[in-house]
């Protein structure tokens, strides 16, 4: 397998995660093909989340993960298979979501299953993504009396 191709596919996954967490929506959109689909296991929502098309994926994330949500998504253990201009990948996921408005901390892990496509411009993009949870937990930030935020990129300095 061509190591350059593997690295390009890793980079598109990393860009997806970085841009999601930093709310860089235009760059996040560029990680997807126009016809991309997403299927996320979302126990907190009590039903799976299914999105069809780049615009739907980006629109949902932009509307849902605003300044009141802090996220960190980490992936590891990539298993990538390439066949021509298509590829599949599996990634171990660990994520943290902090919902400031509801004083809620959500932690979880799972496995992503992705498909990728080399586009006419030569760049690899995600054509399908989704994860299945191995666990998810939530805790009220109010249950942690000593907890205080010393930094929050999206809060005013007094509100950090």
C-alpha cells in the first residue's frame, strides 16, 4: 500500500476532527464529498443520528455545536484499506463534550467506520462516516463542587 495515500487519508480524518472541535465550518465541509453521509450512535439523544449530504452534516454540526459546546475528539488505531480511488477506515474514538448551558459533561468511546473517495482534484475526502459507541457517560458539572474552568476558547474571559 502506498504510504503517501495512507497519510493523505489520515490527514482528512484528522482535519475532520480538528475543524469540528475548533468550529472551522468551511474547512470541516471541505473534508467531505458532496454526497457524504453520516450515521452517529447517539445514546444521549436516544436515537441514532443520520445525515445525508455534506450540507446536512455541516449544517447540523454548525447549529448544534455552537459556542456553548466544547468538544474534543481523539482517534487512534487506524485500519485503512485502499482500493484504487476508494478506501475504508476504522478508528478508535474517545471524545469529550461539555455543554456549558446545561452544566453537563459527556464522555465516550467507540469506533468510527469511514469510507473515503479520491476526488477529481486529487484530494481524499470522507464519503461516509459514523460511529458506534462502546460506552457513553454523563455527569452534571454541579456534582463536582471544586470544578472550575480556567480556560474556555468560546467564553468571555470573565465567563471562563
